[in-house]
């Protein structure tokens, strides 16, 4: 597993990497500008790492809490304020 971790760490798209318990050994968070870039990283980089047997992917649709929340007003349970539009 150490070789897989060292290979993953070298990926430019890698944001976070965790060793975990349960069904999987490793959980990563990757960034990609679009689904085509994500597919390329998965197919041509991650799946070619010796020791990677399979992957399970999920796409984040919206972050409600954490470092990837861009707008503090978007937190769950907080009232939304109207945002002025630019013309």
C-alpha cells in the first residue's frame, strides 16, 4: 500500500489522501476542471498505478461545511440573502 500512496501523492489533482478502515484502504479527494479531466486522471493515471485493483468514485454536488465551502451564506439552515446581480 505504501507504493500506491507514494504514487498517488505525486498526482497534481490530488487534494487529500487518507488511509481508512472498512471496505476500502484509501480515500482521496481529487480536483478536476471537468468530467473529462476527471476521467483522464482516473483512467490514465490512477488505474495504471501498480497495486490499484479498483476504484469507486463519487462527485461532490455541493459542499455544506468544510474548507471547500466557497460562500458562508450557503450553510444549511441559515437564511439566504439576495445577492446583487451585475449587469
